[in-house]
C-alpha cells in the first residue's frame, strides 16, 4: 500500500482552504454582483472595494456565541452543519483540477485521489447533502425550519433524478466514469465539448441545459431557493443557527456551488482543456487555469441568475422537475443511446 | 516529497480505519434501535449505512460502497425521515407497552443468537480469500447483471415498475385538482 502521507495531508489542507476561501470570497462576489444589478455599491468600507470584508465576516462568525434555543434536539442540531460540510470536502477529494500545464511540473495532475468511478463518488456524496437540511430543519423545533426542510427534501429528491440521468448520458458517450477520461475525450477544441451538438452528439445542448437547471436546483440557488425563501420562511432550515453552525451551512452551500460548477465544466465544457488549443496558444493546451476560469465564469452566471430571476413557487418547481425535466432527460438518454449505436453502423 | 512509510505503519492505519468503520456501524445500529425519538433512530440508521458503505469499500468494491451511500443514505433514509416528519410531528409522549415476559425472553434470545454466531464463527476454518481484482468492478457487475442474471435484472425492474404504478394509484385518489 503506497501511502504518501505528505501528499495526503497537503491535499487535505489545500481542499479545506480552497473550500473556505471560495465560500468567503464568493460571498463577496455575490454581494458585489447583487449591488451592481441593483445600482448600489455593495461592500466598500473594509479594504479596497470591500476586499477584506469576508475576513471580517469570518472573524465575526467565529467569535460569536452559539445559541441553543429551548426545545431543540441538541445532538442532531450540532451534527447537521457537519453533514452539510463533510460530503462537500469528500467530493473535492476526487475532483481533478487538471495538470499544471507549465513550468517544471507541467504534467502533475492536481487531484487528491482520482477514482475510476469518480463521477459516481461525487453523485453519491452529493445525495447525502439533503440529510443535513433535513436534520437541521427538524432538530431546530421551528415551524419555518421544518417547512423549509420538507420543501428542500422534495426539491432535492425531484431534481436528483434528471441530474443523474443526464450524467449517465455523458457516461455513455465517454464510456467511462473516470472524470479525467471524460475530460480527455473532449480535448482538442471547443467543438469537441460534450454540450456542442457536433461530433454525433446531437442531444448535447439538451443535456447541458437539463444538467445546469438541476445543478441550480440541487444547490438550492435562486430562482429555486425555496428552502430559504427569505420573504416566507425567515431563513429556512438555518433560522435557529448562529455562529459557526450557520457558518458551516453557508460554507457547505458555496462549496456545493463550486462542486456543481466543476462537475458541469468536467462533463460538458471540456474540463481543463483549452477551447482553441491550436489557434490561440494561451495558457497551454490543458492547464488547471482553464478549469478555474471556466468554473468561475459558470459561478458568475449563477450569481447573475440569482439576482435577475424571481423565485418560482413550490408547485411550478416540482412540476418543472417531474413533468418537464425527467421526461426530457429520459428521452435524451434513449436518443443518445440510439445515436451511439446507429451512427457507427452508418459509418459516421 | 516522498516520505517512505513502512508496511507496518500502513497496515496499522488501514486496520484503524477498518475498525473505525466497524465501530461506526455498530454505534449506528445501537442508536437506531435504542433511540426514543424516531428521527434520532433514522439518524442512527444513516450512520449505520455509512459504516456499512465503508466496509464494502474494504471488501474491494468501491462501486457497491458508493451505491450503498447513494441509495440507502441518499434515498431510503431520507424517504423514511420524510415520512416520519409528515406523520408524527410530536412524538414525545409515546410509551410502548411491553408484555411482562418480553424482557427476559429478549435476553435469552439475545444470548442464544450471540452464542450461535460466536460458535459458528469461532468453529469455522477461516481461509484467506483469493485476491479480488480491483480494476473493472463495474464491468464485472454490469456483465453479470446482463448475462448470467439478466432474468433477475428484468424481474427486479418489473417489481419496481409495479411499485411505481401502485404508488401512483395510491397518491392519485387522495389529491384534488386545484394545484
């Protein structure tokens, strides 16, 4: 058993730092984006352009008292935030960020532990996330929190189905569940990426749109943030949480957004491969910088969507999942399977 | 960056993690059976499932381990918890009445089962299993399901279809058309 302790510890620290740093600065991006759209300035007092605001917020969260309201189920109340954060960290273990791409370590893959069923691992741990919401909402002994938990669970279960079906479509096309193999199958330019309807993959755009909508819904982002609809449910399942209990839920949410964006990038947007490797040789043909660029562009899209679209109602949300996305995903799966079998027969 | 780690240390870490999963499984199972609040019992079940998933991983099948996590934790346990939350919002005062002889009977039965299992496991000749090839586990599962066990596979899908249809029938009758 080859156990490289330094490698593991470095990646563990790196993953947690990456998740926490992203959570802190994505909040800043979110607030700046919201401010831009609503013609405000957003955070601007602490540091240049409010850049130190996230650190101040973090210090505030960590130094606050944890309040346990009367009547809560205390053990579950304390465990729920951990259930929000641990699966996210576990998922980062298997996400490959791509090779360095330049310098002396150009071929070094930035990944803690690549698995040959990496996609399955991500989906499995992502499905545990609903449990945190459920436990948190239930143990708070708060009506708003319970309503939010029930909403969150029905939403999570409904959107997980089309998400997984679409992921299976991509697995069929690439013939592998290993994330780096899926990315390498898309190398060579943006016309090879899975969401383009070229290269025989006619249903690519449908898959991409279904997957992206499910990703928004699974991470409880607006316009699907029924679980924490501020105007109806105060703050939803984390109404009663204070200090780092709330902080962990928040970090978990932003970590999930980063995971969703990474997964969308890997499955549909060519991962760490360059969109035009031959014409414009910027950053090399494959580099983790491309990967980061793509996921942050996706996250920015998610922020824009949050601040421009109004929240849907619960019924239209569930109808969207059960009546539109699941049939579309199933037809998409069948169509892709038929295409994969028929096109080689026709010699294409 | 390579720090050589002796085989001893690696096996200690490995066994530690394995026994950790065993303890998690047993603690989860105890929590699931002893907890007085239903939601805590479901939580114990979740912990137990996670432990079992870890044991599957050690048995050389990460695929089944992850499916265990995805299906049992991500779907089954959540559905159970959901049902409990909808059905029993306040369960503080439920005291189950037990027949007078239930306690002693349970003790006798428990001792008997423990003795039988211990006798069976201590008396058996344990052989080292043939090394399982770790690569291609999904391939093996898939091939087995679609060749040797295709009949079972089809029957299971029919059972699932009937379950879906049944739940649709049950759900349809109690719903008004307003929403």
